[in-house]
C-alpha cells in the first residue's frame, strides 16, 4: 500500500494552487500551464483506472476465497 500512497502523493504534489487565477500570465505561458494540467489529468486518469482494475481483481479473488471457504466448511459439517 505504501507504493500506491506514494504515487498518489507525488501526483497531488503536482496539482497547481486552486486559488491561482493566472491572470498575469502571457498567452504562451497559459498554453504551457494548460498543457501541464492536461498531462496531470491524464496521469490521474491512468492512476484511477489502474486502481479500479486492481480493486476489481481483488474483489474477484476475495469471492474465490469465500467460495473455497464455503466448500471447505460444507465438507466439514457434512462429514459422516
């Protein structure tokens, strides 16, 4: 879990200040800032998708474990 948290923290550290209006920036600098924000959004979306995939995989594995436990439990209580 530490690796995931570090990835999220690294991404969060790149997020620009929400209070900044960028009114004083020239057009070229605004375009650069927009490209940076777009790249950050792309990274965030990729991280989001990756973790959703991992969570779905965990859910499937958890269901397999539960099914195996049910089989073992039923076998145990149905012993002659």
